[in-house]
């Protein structure tokens, strides 16, 4: 009767499927198990009872999405999206503001009373149809100001300015004195909602809303935020969140968001309690050429106006669409009301009379105006400016430049101290050359007429058949995916990818040349749904429902450009409509079926990417349930968290370099809904949306260092931690009302799974405390591990299909209390370990830093499929570093 001691030095193989249990040819199988439930494989080789989940706050808001915002400022900041709303969790509570009496007069803009028009030049500010309208000009700032009284009781109390911008960009500043910005430094806000925190200390504060663009800016409202949680409106509905359509990428303090349904958004952090959600707006593309069969006619050169088409063309869904108009001739009209000031220029080329333009000066004014000239600096832009002539009176005339075939630029300018009074009305009119201007549709009045704002000066009001339009709008569609790679921001629409000018995330100016030119290229995917996600790995990877596309330059070291762009299918697994995540050079995505997880990694030659199945050893680890969310935790181990539609979670301990791809099941008394992993010092913070006890909660995975016994031991779910006061007996846990809980007090399990406490009237009642004790109250859970088929100790080489038994078991344990450990050959036949070396009794509640006692008896039963089962019960800590089995076989 053969007998062998089978060592299992490592327990980080993870759970494998029934089909793999007999794969004796695979070395990693001896480290694996047929069940890892609430047992976490560690890269270092151990297996530990998973940490508990700490109750943070209620988020009973319906379908939610937790966004990952990585921040090195010390606070954990989590944007929580719900039905058309966003809230921010900071330091374990929603960002909120106290009640104050400070008010802004007519912040709803039903009247201009209380406001002062502080505009300069010919710019102005007024109220119309419930909006503040700031009419900026080329040379003037539109400004509305208000002095706001602050009661003595509200000084030194944190406030928030709440601003709703209909059409930006709006600039905001707030100071303790007029014109100052010591409370809110000048902020540029675009279309959307914004909360900006500040703390006034003086009797009066001074608000300035202003616009420096030569067009109309509209503000829907401005107010002091009311007391309570900060709630910022968003476009994403509950259905959008349930469908997981949101893709986002953080760059510095901004989350860039795509959804494929709505215009892209920027979630901006301006401070821990200052956030906004605004439209991502680009003023220079990306463009596509029209077919040249319709002419467009703008009404003016700058500001706001109208544009008409030669036949029916416009539709209501074109609001926000850009048009670039190419026109012959150049007209520049400029009014100067202050100094110093510089006007726009005309571009003169050709020979002889082709270099003649007309100038004029009019209006009532006193001062000096200069006509200036500059030559091309080699990049198509003006170089240094010099004076052609100066004038102090009105007049007009023609001017012919004599330098044939030289490109020159001409403009009007007023130097410092040269404007005394009045408005200097200037013009330059040149019949030659061609310039392009850009407009945005702000309203559609008919199929042939739209309202526009001029973003880049129009140089002629004549009709033109030469124009381009932008590729994004409600009419054309919006990007569905976003990523930042190689210094560019990339957006995808269908199978097209658009890359910005490097380091200019809001510029797609196709007049930029060379390697810095923006990118507008297709990946030629054979997909109906287009690009579902992008990941910037060593290559830019785009996932579609048909394939995963690797976009190459000629080498890994060469940047992507419009000319160096070669997309190839790196794999043809196909992707589910769910975001992919990144772990160093690897990408992890969910396959089209929704139940498979795959890895994108460099191939063996390092020349490109290829995919591999992360469920190859356990096809049914998800039990057929769809994956609905995923996130990557990097410290202390890399763990990929998967949330399933059935409310369970799966954890994948992931370290391919150490040959660790280990699955485990995570279950709790509730339903997992969402997950987010936030980078942090020591250990990443992993947050879950969990529905338990009839409501949705935000819970955080405890740190491993807090789950090792001792004074603080966070091995409970939905737990709340307390520091007791002298004489305290009651502890409030309303989120656990009616539930049975464990209680840990200063290193002792006052209530464990053999003596659970039922929470009544939202409270747990304990013996009176002396003060300072650490109390942890939460739900119990159990960790389970079962070995694979044991194939050790047979005379003919394999113990498979031979009766065998595991007579004894040796355990290497660290930071473990044996009170919660049960061992057996099945989960229905478990027993507690009661003695250690020399048959010495194991004391109750003793924390073993290192346990390696004599091998202990397990079972006398014989079976062809004899197994080892371990069960670890929270709140007692358990970590196994190795085990040795004494296996006897009959054959």
C-alpha cells in the first residue's frame, strides 16, 4: 500500500474547472484547487481569507457607475454616476455643503437688477429670456459683476458657487475686494454645470462673470449652493449606465468621457470639493469635405449671426456642428476703444496691382492708429511687425505693396497711450487671397437657415460652395470610446479614430503639418458596432465586436501619425460592449459572449500583440453569468475584479511573469453591482456598489494589513468601525438592522459565527467600554478551499481512479487564529483543530504568527476522489503558506 507525503508549497494556483482537474501534466495544477471561495491567492504563494468590506455610505440611487479618479492628494475621490446626476465621494462621505444665508440677487436672470454691466469697449452684458448674455467683441470684454453681502455667521463657512453655463466659455472670478480673485481664481467654464467651493471671510465678496471671446456667451443661472450633498447634472440616464456605454480616460485633473450617444464630456476637478461636468468642445475640427453642390452664405464676419443655404439642407440635429467656409477675398473690420490693441490681419501675395488693398478709418475718436506690416516667418504666420504709416484722423485710400511675390501681412494697431477717446472704426479690404473661417450652429430655424456663432473670423459674406463640416454631432454621431496615447487624445466613431494635435487635446487643426498633424484614419474593421473601446498599451489597441485591432507604426519606437498608420487584427475574439482595462503592457477585455475574459499581451517576439484566454483552465468560473463590470487593483497584488450579473464577483490574481493567473470566487450576503479601483499609498482602494439589506451601499475592501488579527481586524462585510468612549454600550449600525453580525473588540471576537448578534433598533448593545477600544461590527462570511483530484502515491505512477485517503495533513499558517478553521475530506465532514505539537490544546482566541505543528489526522475514509477541504470563518484571520498531505493509495 503506497504512501507518500505530498508537499504543496504554493497555494496560488486559483480555482480550476472540473475538466482540468486531471491534467497531471501541468505543474501549476498542484498549486490549484477545485474551489476558491472568499479565499484570495497571493502572488507570493500563500492563500488568505479575503478582506472584509467596509460600509462607506448609502448610494441607493438606482443603476450607478463608479468612476476611477486617481489622485495623489491624499483623499480618495470617487465620482458616482446615477440617473442624469453625479455625486462625489470624498474621504468616505458625499461632498456636501452647510446651510448659509448668502444669496446672489437675480441669479436666475429674470432681471438684471443687482448686476452691473462692467463691460469694456463696445462689449455689453444684459439679460434676456432668463439668461445672462455676455456680448463680447474682438477688442472688448463683456462683464457682469455683483457685490454679495455675507452675514457675520457665514464668514469662515465653506460655500459653493453653482453655475449653469448654456453656451461658453464663461470666465468666473470671486474676490474679497473688487477685481480680486483670492476666493475663486479666474476659471474658464464651458457648457454644463459647475460647483466651485470657496470660504468668504469678509462682509462683502465680489463676483465677476465675464467673456473674452468675440461672440455671445450665455449663462442659465448662478447661485450659492443650497445645503446638502453636491449633485451635478449629467446627460447619462439610468439605462445608459445599465448598458455600460460610458468610456473615460483621466488626464491630469480631467476625465474625458465618451458614450456614443451624447456629445463628449469633461468631468473636471478644480479642487477636492470643486467639480464640474461640461461639454468637450473643439473649435477647429475634425472636418470632412462637402460634396460642393450647396452654397452657404454667412451674415457677418464675427460674433453671432445667421447662415443660409442655397437649398434645404439643415436639420435640427445639426446643432453644435462646425462648418469651415473657404472664401475668396479678405475683409477685416475692427473697432478700437482702448490701448494697446491689435487687429486681425489680411494676407497679401502676388505681383503688381494684385497687391493692392483698400484701407479706411472712420468714427469719432482722438488718438493715433498704425497700419503695420509683417513678412512670413517661414511657418505661414506673421513675423515681427513694423509700421507702414500712422494716422490721427479719419480717411481712406488704396495701398499697393511693392515687394512682388513676397507674402506679407497687414493690420491696424494702437500702441500704449495712443487712444485718448472714442471708437476708432477701421477696415482693410483685399480682393485677393483666400481665407477660411469656422462657425458653429447654435440653432436651426429652417432647412435653409441657422443661427451661428463665429469661432474663427469670416473674411467674406459672399456665398461659397467650398466648405467642410465637422464629423461629430447629433446628426453625424458622437465618439463611443476615448484614450490618451503618445501625447494625443484619441476618439473613435464607428471604425474611425481621430487623434488630436500632440499635447493639445482640444485641437484637430488640419493645417498643422508633419508628425504633429492631427490623425483621422480608419481601422477598416469588419464590425457592425464599430470600436467599443481603446487601450494605449505599447501599441494603440482598438476593440470591436469582431476583432481586436493593433495599430502599428513601423516600429514600437516610432510614434503614430496620419502617414504612419497600419492597423492589423491582433486577434479575432471579438469584444463585449464593456470597457477594457490595463495592467502594464497588458490589456484585459471581456469577449463578445460576455462570459469570457481575455488578455492582450505582446507576443513572444515582442513584435505585436496577441490574445490569450484567461479562463482556459476554468471555462465556467462565471457559472454562465454575464460580466457587467471590471477593474484592476495593482497593490499589494495585481487583482482583476469582475462583477457578474448574478450579483457575485470574481477575482483574478494576475502576475503572468510569475505564472500566476489564479481565479477565486467572491460572495457576500448581498449582490455586487459595480467596482472601481483607486490608486493609493500602500494598497489600492477597491470600492464596490453592493445591494444588501434592501438598499445599495458603497463599500470598500479592507486592507490586508487590517485583516491579520490584533486590535483592528476587518474581517466582516458591510462592517462599521468605531473607537469606543468610556461607558459606551450601544453602537449604531442602521444599515445592518435585522441582520446577524460578528463583533470584534480590541483583538477579541466578542461575537463570532457560533454566537452571532442580531441587530435590533439599528443598534448593537455590548458591555460598557472603558474607552479607546477598537470595535468592528459586520456581517459574517466564510472562506472555502477544496483541493484538486489527488494523484499522489500510486505504485503504477498515478493515483487517479485508485481508492485513496488523506490520513494526515500538515499546515503552514501565518497570522491565523485556529478558532475559525475547519478541515476535512468534504465540506459536510469538517472538524476543528484542537491540539498542536505534543498534543497541547490550542488556546481560544490565540493569534499564531507562525504555525507549523505536527501533521494532524484528517480522515480514515477511502475514495477514488479523496480531497482536502478547508473552511475559514470570519472574523478569525487565516493565511496558509503551504500544506503537506499524507496520501495513501490502494494500488
